[in-house]
């Protein structure tokens, strides 16, 4: 057991020393990568910056602040371990000197070496918890931002008036001109033949259209044929549009409803995710209430308290003071191993859930974008739009505008570009930064 523990200490110390030696190199490389990443984002999303709702407007400064805070933690860690590593190397050098291998001097140096090693291990563990704490906090900020985007999508779906009237747009009986002709023919059939069109004919758009066309053709010899021909032309456009586009407009109607319901499901999942993550640090207020009361700072304060308790920090302790490691020095304040382990598990659990939700959110936005690309092709496919422009319903033009605007929102305001989504996930896991 002693050999295994000693090997673990040695491996950890080697890792600490290597990290310290390479700190300057990786810091320079990181800044080069950040510069290249920022240039890429700016070139790829320059048009999006004209839109205040663009995802890039939020992600780019977020990643910048994220990197700065990680830098501060890394610098603090390096500054704390640097004198300890230097002292440890000095102690090892003295132990290699035969003149220091006396009982008194040798024991004191061995004691100090073990104290230095233990202190370095504790500082490394504390650093890992602090990194997790920062990632957790940034994860909560991501949840907060994605929730706003989901609410914006929900509001957008609800405000699309043209799509709310899609079923009427594809029904000829909803057009005043068609209904007027049909009522006139129905009245004439009742007077002349004592016949009334069955209720099924009145509710079924195809049967109603067929009845109206036949009635108009058979009555061409009566009255002013020029006016009737003009009416037939207009009715032809209405019937052509409703018959050709009936199935396609219904597709848009039902698939838009599906997207709206899927967005509501995503909204509920986001609220549940927040509840699960915030509960890990003792915060129990729902996301809706937290957002309405702007209670984020209390959540972050509870996070500080939760991590501070695990690390053994108290208001009277000075955790940032240099540790005393000589023989006979008082033991440094230590965190509770069980609390530290529990905090690591709970915070990492929350981070994992948030990264999974980023994927789920991105998948939904990608799906919504593809659906609206299909909708755009559908509404642009009506071949007689120019010939029948006078008879076309104004809602159809509004529908095309709504679809184009929604597609633009999905591609800029809601969509998280792959490079940005991967960047955020790497930051939460620490793979890009450490």
C-alpha cells in the first residue's frame, strides 16, 4: 500500500511540475488559438452581428470571458505551487548530499519533503474543484441563455398569424368570391329544381368546388356571359390554388404544429435540467421564478458556499496564504475528503447534463431549419402565382414572409454553429483549456 501511495504522489508531482514548466508555452499557444478562433467567428458571422438576437453576439464574448476566468485560476495555481516546487527541489538536492543524512538533519528534511508533497496534492485537488465550480457556473449561464432562445422560439411560433389560418387558406369555401357564387348557385338550384346541396357537399372542399364549377358552366347561357367568364377565371384561380396547394399547406400546418409542440417539450426539459443542476448546490427555486425575480446571484452565492464548505474554507481562514511546511509547523487547513468527492461528482454530473442539452438544443434548431427550408420550397412551388396574383389570398404572401423570417432566425438567432457548440462543450469539460 505504501508503494502504491508513494507512486501516486510521485506521478501527481511529476504532472504538477510538467504543467508548471509548460505553462508559458501553452499560454502562448492558447492565445494564438483564441485569436484564430475569434477571427474565424468574425468572418463567418459578420452578417449575424447586424442582428442583436444573433447567437454569435452572445457566444463570442462569453467564450472570451470564460477563457479569462480560466486564465486567472491557472495563474493563481501556478503562483501558489511555484515556490513549493522550488522548495521541494531544493529539499531533494539537500537529501542527496551525504552531509545531510544525519539523524536530526535527515529526519527534518524528509518530514518537510512529505509535507510539501502532501500540500501540492491538496492544492491540485483544490484546483480541480475550483475548475469544476467555474465550469458549473458557466454551464448555468449557458442554460440561462438557451432558455431565452427557447422562449423566443415559442413566442415566434405563437405570433405567426399566417400559419394559424393555413386550414382556411386551402379551403375554397373560405374565399368570399367563391362562397358568393356557391350560395347564388345553391339558391338557384333550390328555386328552379327544389334541390339543396347536401351538407357533405358544403363541408368537403373538393365536392363543393366540383358542384360550383358544374353549376357555373351549366349557367353560362344565362345573363351576362362576359361577367360570368370573368368570374369563372377568378374562380379557376381560387380552385387551382386550393386544390394544388391543399395537401402542401396542410403539411406546413401540421409540421409547424409539431415544431411548436417540440419546442414546448424542449422548454420543459430545460426547466427540469435547471432544477436538477441547481439542486446539487441547494438551490430549489424553479427556473421560471429565478428568471422572473433575477435571482441568479443567490444561486452563484450558494455555489460559492457549497464549494467553500467542501474545501474547508471559513471566513477566518486564509487559504491563499503560503503553506508552512517545515518540521513542527502547524497543519494547514484541509477540506473534507468526502465533501470534496461529493462536490466533484455533483458538479460534474451537472456539467454532463448541460453538455447533453446543448446537443439536444442544437439538434432541434437544425431540425427546425430543415423544416422551414422545405416550407420555403413548398410555397415557392405554386406555378400559377403570377397568372393568379389578383385572386391569391394576402395570407399566402404573409406566409411566405413568415417562413423566410423564421428560417433566417433559425440560422442566426437560434442556431449554434458547430464550431461554437463544440467550443462551449470543450470549455465545460476543460479539454480545450487545460
